[in-house]
C-alpha cells in the first residue's frame, strides 16, 4: 500500500531554527558574559555599539542632494556614526524624540500603517502623532501626504522602513529639512536595508532599531538602539538612557531621563548574529524572489523600488479574498500572519488622533495584506510547501 506523505505543518515563524544554527557561538558568548561578572553597560554593549555603527556606516558614499539651507540632505559620511544600545525599539524612538526636544504641544508626522510602537513612542513624549497615508506600492510614507500635513506645530517626522523596504528618504529629507524638521528613521524592520547604497539608519538625524527576537537582527529578549552622526544628539540619548547621568558624574542627574539599557547578554548575542546579518538578508531576498516568481497571479507581490535594497523582514503580499486565503493556507498546513490588522488611527487607544485623517491606501491595505513565512532558515522543501499551498489556496 502506498502512503501519501503530507508535509509537516509549517508555522509562520520558527525562532528555534535560528538559534540551533548558531548554538555553539551563541552559547559561548552567553557563557563568556555570565563568567565576566559584569551584566549592564559593560564591554559587550560597548563592542556591539561600535560594531553596529561600523556596519551601518557602510562602504558607499552617501547621496549628496541639497537640503536644509544647502547642507547635504543625506548627511555627510565624514561625521562618525555612533550607536547607543537601549532596552527596546520603542524606547529608542522615545529617547530619540526626547533628544530632539519633542514634547507636549509638538506634532510628529508618521504613518498609521506600522507597528503601534511608532505611535506609542510619540505619545510617551506627550507629543501628538499626525498620521499620513502610505504609498500603496512600497507601503511606506507618501511624501506628498507628508507635505500636506506639515503645520507650524510639526517638530519631527518618523518615516518607517516597513517590512524591510526603505522609505522615499530623498523626498522626505528634502521636505523636512527645508522646514527645519527633525527626521528620525524607524529602522525596526530594516537592519541592513540600503537606500542608494547607504544602509538605512545613517540617513536622517537619528535612527531607531529594535532587536526584538523576530527582527532581522534579533536578540533573545528585548533590545534596541539609537544611531546618529550628530554628537550633541547622540550624547543626549546616551545621558537620557540612564537618568540623565554623565560619564563624569554617575548618580547625579543633569536632566530627567529614564532607565533603558541594552544588557550585556543581549549585546553578546547580537555581536554573534551581526556577523551573519548580510548573509541572512541575502537568503531572505532569495526566498522572496522564489515566492515572487512562483505565486499565482491573483496575489500581488511586494515590490523593490530602484535604488532600494529590500531586506524582507516580512514578505507581505496582497490578495482580495485575504481572510479566505489565510484559512485555506492554514488548512494546507502553512501559517500566515497580518501586519497589521488595524491601522493605528482605527485602534481604540489612538482614535482620538483620527480626526482629519484621510488614509485610503492605509485602510485598504489592512483588508488585503498577508504575510507569508519568511526567515533565513526556511528549507528548500518549506519554500516549496509555501508556494504549493498558496497555489492551492488561490484556486477555490
Ligand atoms: C516598525 C516598528 N517600530 C518600532 C518597533 C518597536 O520595537 P520594540 O518591540 O523593540 O519596542 C517595532 C517592533 O515591533 C516595529 O516593528
């Protein structure tokens, strides 16, 4: 009798596979750190901060478009990029906004099609989030919508490099800098993504990363970083992450800060994983290319704009009958997810900021998007399993 082999169910995510692939290196880093007897803001954090800043500084010259009164719009590659390790991506955004003197009475323009953390950080400073629509092709901030939303109260702009695709930074920086606004990149989903050859995170005034375990560069707990070239801003973030203390005067708060420190164990693990980031991003890109060449025509694939390197933190497709498709994928043994099911201005906590929001693309996306399994440790058989399940799920 012949038995038909059904493939094992494929979960949307598998973080164990990544750990297993580097188990020896990660375990050694963890043991070294435990043995060191120093667990907060020590050698591992300092080394990771230096290594991540070097990685983000990249090796390509930055674009040199003019903006902000003639200064280079994509900032000079000569100023040294610095990194400050903090406790999460949300804290990174809050600290970056604080460092830019954003507070009550100020408006910060961002998108509603993002993780709620982007808006949560703005609210934690007391400022008001102003939500603008996204470009329906890249799912990132529409610069025309940004321009229309700027008022005399606008203090900063937070473009989000969502799903791993860079936002249209040339237009955003030009608009923002012409009006004296700060630009804080939300890079939580875009470690290693490039814009005109330059890694994101080195483009605006400050940039914020999350090392939440699912990210392209993920810790094994919470973690985040703020990155920038302006020493005054970076030093301020460094002070604010630890109660406003300075290196010269610990325990004396020069200004009001918070406790948001990347810990030594997470930094040690991130140092191991940073060495694999480009290789893993390349693998994500090759899986995305496989999906895009094989998915049925009824599914709209994600797009990579010219001069952009997408790192596919998520492979987000669009499909008209999204919920039915997901159910059929689940029945076929393949997990999917939605990032995100409700735009921020339609969530109860943020409905107070919905007045005046016209976000047709954002609202439509929420009904159509679906994230397919995407991580660098998917096997060839699993990639095939996703494609075959999607083909079946699309033919009702
Ligand atoms: C776009 C975006 N911004 C900010 C964050 C916040 O990061 P964290 O979860 O580390 O606070 C996340 C993470 O979920 C994110 O995806």
